[in-house]
C-alpha cells in the first residue's frame, strides 16, 4: 500500500493550491455576503480542465483519477467551498451521470461541452416530499407522441438557475415504486421548464441553489438517460462518486479552519502568553489534525476503489460521514479558539462553520450514511 502521491498528483495539488490562493480567495467574502455566483472563476477552472476532471479526454475531459479529483476539491474548498461544490456537482453528478449511463450520441452532444466547461450542469432529484427518501419522488414523465412530458417540482438544485444541461429524475412507472424511476436530460430554455425560488442559504451562499418547476416540459424521446425504470439504481451508483466529492470538500473546509486556528493560536496573547501554549488549545488542535488526516485517508480509500472499478458504496458513505462530521467539529472548535473574533465576519472562520453544516446534509444526511454502512455490514438489501 503506497500512501505517497504521484509526481503528477503533487504537481496538480500545487497548481490548484496556487490558483485557489491567487484567484479563488479574491472577493470570497463579498461573493458569500452578496450571493454572487463565481462565473469568472468557473471559466478559468474550465480552462484548466477542472470542469471535466474525471471525464476521459476523448469526451473533452482531463481523464484524471478520483484521488486527483479529491485533491482538487479539497484544495478549492480550503479557500471557498461554494466554488468546490460547483465543481463537484457539475463533475460527479450531472456530467458523470450522462457519461456513465448515456448513449454515445448523448455523450457527444452533452458530455463534451460539459467537460470542456462550455456548458454548466445541474442534477435535479430532491423534491418537497422526497429528500432522504430519494425513491419517494413524485415528478412524473409520460411518453406521448415521441416526447417525454415531465411534470413536478424539484428543490435544492445546485446550479438550478444557471445551468445549461439538467439531469432530472422522474417516475415513469408508479406501480414499481423506486424501481419505476427514470432519468432524463433537459436543456435550459425548454418550454415549461421554469426557475422557481432561488434559495437564501446559511452557507455556500455564492453557489446557486434553486427550485425547478416542471410544467409539462416536453423533451425528445431520445433524452431518456439510461434504461427505462433504472434511474434509481443509477442514482445510487452516481452518488458513490458524489459522496467522494462531498467528503473531499469537507476535508478542505476542515483544513482551512484548522490552518486559521493554528495561525491565530500562535499570535493571540492572553494572560501574557500565546494561547498556543495552553494545553486546552493544543488538545483542540491535536484532535482536529488527527480527524482531518483520518478523513482524508477515508476519502482516498473510497477514491482508490472507484479508480479500480470496485464497488465503494460503504467506503464512500464512511468517507462522507466521517469527513463531514470532522468538518463540523473542526469549524466549531476553530470559532472557540478565536473566541469573539470567530463570531464576526472579519475572519473567514464563521463562513467555514456555516459551510460545514451542509456536508452533513447534502447527498444523503449523516443518518442516511449510517443506514447505508449498516446495510453493507449486515448484508441487507
């Protein structure tokens, strides 16, 4: 077992770290406060090949392995998690769903421009009555005269109001329950596809999160993605990669907070000495550092399995679960170390704290991850 990154991965890590420090860090606070979508940054990331990181070069991507992908997400999230979640949802969910289960024609038409960053992707599954219960969606798709007619509402769609291509899950056979769900590809501007409420969020404020209203949206029959009624099973497979992305993002947030806490502890004077000399502070930093390293190894393990074509449902859930809770703990402790200064916007730590919470919720809550892990351990269907 080799724990050392390859030379290519080290170079990638430095490149993205430098880009994050030079470009992503600029105006991160203003983007957060005003909910400004980072369009310019996304265009620059596209130029670096990041918007098609895990997609093969023949379809416009960079053809990177999942460990490299995890490195990218961590380095960006260390500075601004809003940018990281755009990269993750675009790559792991929308683009990868079409690449993995799409036809050759769908790959050429949609994956290539998505991987090049010429178009932005969105993945719409959550509904008002279906969050953790991903199989309980009520949006319907009916085939009529060579067209699929979609009707329903989607919530919390990342890139919902700015995306060019949207993968939408809908019920095609209500009698089959979760085994009657299919996936579809829709394009921006399709009649009946309307943008609803843009969410005003606690964290990830410069990431676009919107409601999508599907009012008899008509899409071509050939825009069915994957086999009919196989959408739910496909979603579960796609979420393996998505959870690696969320785990990586959580590691990045935790690391960003930890680095801020360490710097602050070294310079903050109380009772005539640096607070880094106090055992209470040292123990907080020690626990944070240990959890961050452990979380990263769990993410890399899941990524390693993914790269080798092995099933990694349990490992991806473990990585996402542990890393997200490590991020929440690290950001909480960081604010405690900063004291009153951590509660104001002069420092980025309160933003890290707000961003960390979503990692425990998005793409399956911590409770859902525990259920998945338990099912795998116990061998249950």
